[in-house]
C-alpha cells in the first residue's frame, strides 16, 4: 500500500470516527439501546486506528520539514541536525505503516466479547485431568495479570486432582480476541505423579474458547427452555447435596443442555447457565463463520478446528512449543504461571500477516 493510499484510508476512518462521535452524543440514541451498543463498539474499535493515524501524519510532517531544512538551510550545523532527525524519522515510518496496516484489518466482530472457556481432559487418564487443572490455573493466572475476572460455571473433578472438565467465564476488555488462540488440543510430556519408574508419559487436554453472546445476539424464548434443579456436588461447604441450588437448562429446539452449580444461590446459577446457553446457541452460527474464513486461507492461526494439536508442554526440557507458528520457548515454569502473552502476540502477528497476504489493502 503506497503512502498516499494509506493516508487516504486513514482520512476515511477519521471522518467515520467523527460521524460516530456525533451520533453517540445524541441524547435520543439511548432510546435504542441495541443501536447505542453497536455504535459504541464500532467507535471503540476504530479509535486506535485514528490515534495511530495522527502519530503517522505528525511523523510525515516532521519528515517533510526536515527535508525542507536540508534543501534550504545554509547553516551547516542546522543542516546536520536536520539530517540526523530525518534518519531517525525515516527509521520509524515502516514500523508505523505496518502497525496501521494491521489495525486496518477488520477485527473479528467477536473479539471485544467476554469468553466462555471449556477445558476437558483427553487421553492420559488421571494425568490428563491433572493437566487440565494446570491449564485452568494457567488461564486464571493470565486473567489475573490482565485484570480480568474469572467465574467458574461447572466442573467435574479428576480422581487424582485437576478436572475431568471445567467450564468458566472470563470477563474483561477484548478477552475473546486474546483467548481465542488457545482453542485446540494441548499436549503435555512429563513423568506423572502416579509413575513409579520415572518414565515420561504423553497426555492431552482440549480447550474450547467461545465468545460470550449478549442479550442482543440471541433471543431466547422461555417456552423453548426446560429448567431442572438438582443438588450440587463437589466442594461448596454445608449447602452441598442439601439444597436444590444447581440448575440444568435444556434448549428444546436444539437439544443443547447446560448446567451450573458453582453458586449457592439458585438464581445466580440460573443466570450463569442462561449466559452459557445463549453463548452455545450463538456459537452454532459463529462456527460456520470460522469455517468459512478457514476455507479461504491455507494457514489459519485461530482456526475453528478444535481438534487440532496446537501446543506441547515438555517438562523434562522445560520447553513449550506452539505448532501453528513453530515457535519454541524454554520458560515452562513461567508459562504455566500465566506468562503466555508473548506467544499470543506472536500468534496475532502471524494471523495478521496471513490476512494481509490475502488482502494487502487491509480492507
């Protein structure tokens, strides 16, 4: 993309930004909450592009001024200063242009949403359940570092620790846009706690990350939902197995069943289960969108294929390998403690680079 076409594109975004500002300042807009939410979301999404565009234009202006000084100034000291300034600014321009091109790529419409995360033990018996528990802890620590909130919805504990299955919600800014890269099969290579001869075993757990649907995404009708209550099980104190606080919801048209038993309050469990049900229904359609995108690109980092092996955690060598980008780190302890941002950044860059190949204009 040439400098002129990039500036033209940025000018178009800036004008759109100003229109949105005007629309959002209209007091009448709050009467249409659905439209207000949509416009506010669009405004927040293009704001980083506008800010990056302003910085880029300023650098180009400074560069033009430095060039002008070099051509017209007679004082050698001032000319030398302008030359140094030019070199410094010219060095900044390519990186700024690349950043803007990435920002101009249309975001996944779901990126700004909260996420529902499911971690399930796969092959490997008790060790797989322990590993699923390790992954849950890793994501909880990562969420904590980002200032996000984690709420467990449902879980089934493993016989030797960890979880056979754990479902939880992560709330915060652009959670799904970050966490979506974790979907897939995670494999661990280590000596299990139950292994007496010190042999390394391979176990697996699957992770599914779903964008949380809000009330505007899916309209649920009460007549389509069957509600059942049952006694909660597992940790929870005196209320466990004594009160019917756990909720199971069945969506009759689709057959989707969700349950929540994490809260002591039946009402709170119902609200959480309703959010998950709405999300699962929404994701039936969203999965079609993911498959459509994946079919257009040979290399898709955040593919909808949740059966793909995405990462291996090798404990004897303290090694983590992400197979989608062939990237290896030797900081397993820190990684399992929630320091996973580095690999997510690299996955995002890989995906954006792939998207640019298919649409160099960033449209």
